[in-house]
């Protein structure tokens, strides 16, 4: 089976070369292609992505979901036929060795495989309390909307290609992850959570975690709104 690695990236020029080198060192050759969606960057993220063997598409819109959508469009236009899409962060916080567990669950029949960071207490040193609490709350909110509860809304995930096309994801900013989980639950997709590692970013500044309570609340409100919209759009 073949997979496309989808990496949304905004101003990650310093991180991305290290992330791409580690991915290539860990993943078997011939089974994966890497696509980077560069959303609203002001540095050379797109350039360094291509210099390190990835395909990149740069768009002016800033937002995590916009980066995912840009990379997905590029993958679909590439002419390659993929069995699934694997999403991961561009800052090095995700351990590429965890991808094997996601792939195993997909090949066993799961349509959506979610990497949960909150299940492993050793990750807590990289996830502030308010960030862990917020992600647990969003998982509970998904349950209120759909009856399917989650432990995290983490970036590392695998979505079967046919499932992804059916979900019709649209959210361009912080609600990308919750939209996928809510709609997949509403559509009756087989969803599996697996415990994954969390690491510190390799360079630069955090955009979501390790920020203030005020920032967390602002982002959280947008996530809640995206979840509700996904529920009623279903």
C-alpha cells in the first residue's frame, strides 16, 4: 500500500529539513511520498521543502487546514494513487516511528487512525496542563455531538483516501482536526486511536501549545465552532 505524507507548514524553514531527513531515515522507500502545504509563510519553507525531496505548494492563506488542503490537492494532482493520507506536524513534535502503528491499524480496516498524545503520561512534559485539558475537553465535545468520544485532537493521523474524499473537509484554520473526527463519526467510519509520542519542536516558536490561556481560549472557541458546524453540516 502507498501513502502520501501531508505536512502543513507555516514559517518552518528551520524545522522542515530536519523533519524530512528523519522521515526518510525511518520510513521504507517506495511506499511514501511527501507533500508540503505552505500556508501564509514569510520565509523559505517551500524552497527548503523542495530542496529536501518533498513536493510543495505555497498559498497566501494562513491556517492549518489551508495547509492540509493545499498539500492534499497537490497529492491528488500528482498522478499517484494513494491508499491513505498521513498527516503530521512540520515542527518535529511527531515521532515518525509512530507512523507504523497508524499504518497497521489502517491495513487492519480502520478508515481513520488518530494518534493520541494524552494517553501516555510521559508526553506531559511537552504538553502544558491547559493544553492537555483543552484537547480532552474537545474530545468530550465530539462525544456530545456524535456519541463518539476521543482522547485527543492531535495532528498525527491517517485517513483512508476514499474516506477522506467522502468527508468533504472544508475547515481552513484550527478546526481542521475536529471537523474530520466529527464527520467521520457521523458517517460511521471505523475510527481507532493509538498512543503516540510527543516531542519538543526542533526549532522556532510554538504556535498553539506553550501559549497563554488567552490564546488557548481564542483558538478553542474557533475549534468548538468548527465542530458544531461539522456536526450540523453532516
